C-alpha cells in the first residue's frame, strides 16, 4: 500500500514524513504497458487482490517495508526510503546520475505515485524539479506567476502584493511579458525560483535546476534558501558538494535507489558519495619534450609509486619525487605538482618561490630527479589526484602534463567541508575594566 497526504502545518511539527517509500519501473516499454493492463484488471477484479489493507508490510522485528517481488525487466528506482524534516531543516539528497534522486523528488511532489510506503506533507509545497515543470509555455512570465501562486493557494490580491518582488528577484525585467517558451533555461530557473522564494512555501523541493544559472544567481538562490529555512523545510538535490555544506543540515546518499548513508555528519556523507566514483585513468598530454618515467610519494610512514594511492593523516609531511626524461637540447624547464579533489577542482598547487613552478636547467644526460617536500599537508579528508606539469620557462609551452599520475588519500577527524584545515593559536582575550 502507498499513500500521499497533505494538510495544514504548525511551527513545531514535522512538515515532511516519508515512511518506507519505494518506486519501481520496467526497462521494457511493451512489458510495462502489459503490466499496467494486468495491474488494472487485478485491481478491478472483486475476487482477486484480497490482501488485507491493514496488514503491516514490514517484516517482524524490522523497520523496512516488505517489497513485492519484481517481474521480468522491473527494477527498484527507489527502495525503502524513510526520513523526517521539520521546519528550519534542509535535507541534501546526493548520489550519482541514475541513483534515484529525481524519481524520489517526483514521488514526493505527487507527480508519480509510490508503489509502497507513505508520504505526509504539511503546508504549502513548492517544487522546482524540471526547468518547465509547472509553467505553461505559451503564457507569459506574468501569467505564469499568477498560475503558480494560485496553485500554492494565494489569492490574486496576495500575488499582486508580491509581484514586484518576484520580478526583481528573477532579474527578468521587460521579458516578463514574453511567453515562457522563448525564455532561456537560465531565465526559466530565475522565474521559477523567484516564485518559490517570494511565495514562502512550507516545503520547498529543489532538483539540480540551479546548475544552469550563472554564479551570481546561484549565490543569490543559496542565500534565499537560507532565509526560507527559517520558516520551511527544504529538500535539495545537488552534485556540488560545497552547496551541501553551505545550506544542508542533513544528508542522504542514494546508490541505485538504496540509501547508503543518512545523517547529520555532512563530511561522512559527502565522503561516501565521492567514494562511489571510480578513479580516472592516467592522461598524458603536451609536446612530449618531457616525460615522467618514475614517481615516488613518501608520507610519514608510508610510500606509494606511479599509479598507486598514498594514505596519510591530515598534517603529515609529504615528499614528491619525480624522475624526468628530456629531449636533447632542452635548456630550462618549470615543474609543478598539482592536487585535484574528487570533483576535479584544483586545491593545492606546489610551486617554487616565485609561484610559477620550480625552474631548473636540464642536465646533458637528459634525465633528472626533482623532489618537493611539504612539512605539513593540511588538506581535509578525501582522495586527491596528482598531476605533474612541466612547462617552458616562459610558460608558453606545456612540455608534459601527466594527470592522475598517482593519488593521495587523506584522513582527518573533522566534519568540515573546507579543502584546507588550518590549526591556529587561539586565546581568550578579556577586556579589563577601565
């Protein structure tokens, strides 16, 4: 059995309660249509489907729902998901593409029914799940504002009072009279989020639609979500982990429809999410005038070589040693080591004193070993990939770029989402009375 209910809310109660929600799909269209026909026939047959409506679908001693068996080509897109959200809380829903995030949001918003479980929503619910969801493309932005407001339960007078604020937040300006079908994806997101922000819903559901907006508008939206959380519960899907740390109070990690992590330790959740992705292969580019023929990563008490992973603790020393081979006649070279996080963002560039790499002369032998030592590596927990980059001294030519040459796994006892953890000297300063 499954159900979705909506009701009025108060300031102290749970606004979203999800209990054992599951949703299945069929990979074959023909079989899906046939299963639909047989399910309808079974539901209409007064002598069939005699299961008790009051039977507890959970096994004895268990919290998970007992799921019906799957038929050929069926699969669970969402499986036994349960959580609660109160006013002022934000659940970050993360996972790889195809993990079931968007399906879960559509079930929560009532676009598709769950196959099992129960969903209870209280108060006004506003969802930004797809770029065109809820918009009539042939109507203008102005007309769609009134349509959306009416769906949320606002009167025409209340919408008129908020209309200017919606247009100002969306930054659409004169385009408000243009049909929405002529809007760019960014303009549709601006208008949709502006309506959600100004109409002050009790429950706000946001898929990865903010990714198509520009940087300035994304910051504006994140600030608006922070304000909305004072009076609303937010469910937020994103692939951008800094956004999770910025606005979420709890995180849930989905993997092939199943919950692999759920809790308030955001760092642990993000770490599990990033661990779902396999490491990428080595990639070598550049002119080929320099080659990395050997690599050593040396921590406090462990070592790793080319293509391997060095595991060290936060604050450990790190020595990187690269064996290089040069083409004859190459004069001088600049070398740098670059560390990337799991989201492929550069987090640490290891250079010389002039911050343009370490410059050296190529010996006549055509081979050389270069070593760089960091006394304290203060990066946060996570797995980082190492690039070795050799360039001409005037930085006009890349002689060698060896990406994913090795990996560094850092362990830190911290729930921070920052890339760098710095230990400072702290003191309490007491003012003396005058």
